[in-house]
C-alpha cells in the first residue's frame, strides 16, 4: 500500500455478508454484484453539467473556497471573541460536525491565546431558553454573527436572526451590520443583507442545505475557529476522484449504499444506525441522520420508502442502545466509524479495579470496544459495516463527508426517489405559517385547523 493510499478512508463490509450471517440477515456478494450496475450513472451524472445536485461539482470551484478562506482570515484579524452561527438542519449540522471533529475538544473553554480563534456557538432551534441565555452571556460588541439560509425564508433561522439583530442594534447601534456575515442566495435574507451592507458569502444555487457542508454554509464558521478547511475540501476532492475512477465494486460509497438498500428492502432491516467511536464525531452522526432522513424518506406511489436513521455513540451507547441492537428486533444495520490512529495518547495506570488494563492506551480500549460490539452483533446474526479513518484529520473527514453524501445519492437511485427535495418538510412549514397568520397563507389556516388532531388531555 502506498503512503498516499494509507491516508484513504476504508469501508469494512464483512460484518454484513452472508455467509457467515444467515441469508435472512446478511447480503451475499452475488446480491451486491447484481445491484451495483444500477448505480453506474450516478457519479457521472453528478459531475455533469445538468446534475440534479452540485455537491460533487462544487468541490472543484476553487474560487468559492478561496473567497470564504480569505473572508474568514479577514474576520479573524478583527479579533472577535465569539461567533454565533444561526441556521437549522443542513445550514447548521455540517458546520457543527466539522468544527467539533477538527477543533480542540474544549475549544470554547480555552483562553484566547490557546484557542487561536473565537468561541463558537450554534443557534439551531427556536427555544427561548437557550437563545436568551446565550444573549445574556455573550458580549455582542465583540461577537460576529454568521447567519445561514439558502432561501432566506426558513422561519426558525429568520426568527433567531431577527432577535440577535435587535440585540446587536441595542449594543452597537447602526454599526450592527459590520458584525454579520450571511451565507445565502437570492431570497429574503440576501435582499436584507445587500440593503444593510452585510458581508455576503454565496450559497451555491445547485447545492441543497443538507449537502452543503463543504461550502461556505459548513466551512466558514470552522474556518473562523482555525480549522484547516482547505485540507478538508482537498479530502473531499480526493474521495470524489476515487469514486470517479474506481469500479463500483471498489467504490466504498457505492457498496455501502447497496448494502444499506438491500438490508432495508430485502432483509427487513429498515433502521440505519450511525455509531462513531469518537466523541469528536458525535455531531457527525446527527448530521448523517438529517442527510439520510430528509433525502430518502419519500412517498413513492401509495407507500412511503426510505430507511430510518438512528444516531448512537461508542462506547456510551454500549450501555444503552446496544442491548436493543443485540437482543431486540433484528431490524437494524449498524454503521460504525472508527480510527486506526489516535490524535492523543493516554495510558491506563495499573492501580484500581481493572489492573489487567495497566499499560493499555485508552484509544486501544476504544477500538477493542468497537470490535467487541461488532462481534456481539455478528454472533446473533445482526449485520454491521465499519468506516475506518486513518485518524480524525481534515483530509479523512472530508473524504467521509463526501462518501456519506454519495452513499445517500446511490441509495436514492435504488429507491427511485429524488434525494434533493423535501416536500414533507415544506408541508409542515406551510402549516406553521398558516397558524402564525403569515400573509398569503390565510386560505390554509382553516384546513390546518380542521386537520389538527382532537385534543385528549389526561
């Protein structure tokens, strides 16, 4: 194996294959081989001029990366103490997953000289408790706001931004716009940003929110914290290049997509568990849940299709969910994420109730726990996959993000659904707008109230 190849992420599929699993629980190599040809056009189409989504093509738009890196450097020079990232779904989860994976685990608790950048805070909900508490704590005079919304009409993001903007105006007066950067398109937020003189970073029109982690939507906030987003994108570009050149049988994203599809549709295992064995990758599991759920959960004809994604964390959830995975319903495919090397080394001393662990590195224990969980699943015929990173670094994370995005595109092809829309989400938005009395939604209110379930309060 070449030095470059040792930096590639790998997919271990053996835990999902029959044999040794029974045919009712595992997929055979022949089943995988028969299904893979259905995916032959997915990556070529995604790289083509008429792609349904530009999430692969955007990796080659080097000017977009340079502009956000330059802007992040400019804002870092201004010496802000805090960054408030306002977004929801794909406009927040990607940025949080990247920041948490690649920044210091205690970034916000470090003194400024050790942080090397501002503290990072995410507003991704409309809970008044958390937003109000954040505004009580952060000094907006030394804060930068990054608001992310492609359309500009996402109600939660708009509400959060309007509250923060009002607080900013109260604190810094007419200079509030100098404290704001918007990643957006041509909608309402873009119009306000242009009128008020806010800095604007483009949200690519051909990339949807949940696929936007490697654009300004997901990269700008981590870049402000000092994350090497250029290396991250290079890793994503490396994975895209591998997928374009490799056969489908050697393409980890294609194989993972086929296995997940076959498990859901032919082996009665519609629940997809994403279980990283690293605290730094816990937000990645939540990012994947949104990516998979919103992309694949669609109505097709008279029935709904798509797997149900579920987040878990190793080893924590070995003491909660793994009992269910091993002895509960046999309806799950577990996808582990692990590493070959650790960024930090801690050795267990010999004194204590587990003297046999003397001299063992904690990372080795973590990997042994993951392998033990995979074995426990296999012994009772429960399938698993494992994404293996050389270590948690920008290149490996970029590869994994692109692999999981493309795996989702492959699954959508097999289900015959559009991975890039979300009609179910839009229906909920319309109902909320009607209940809030938004102009133009008056005719919807009566229908929404009629469809509201009858109350039964105990």
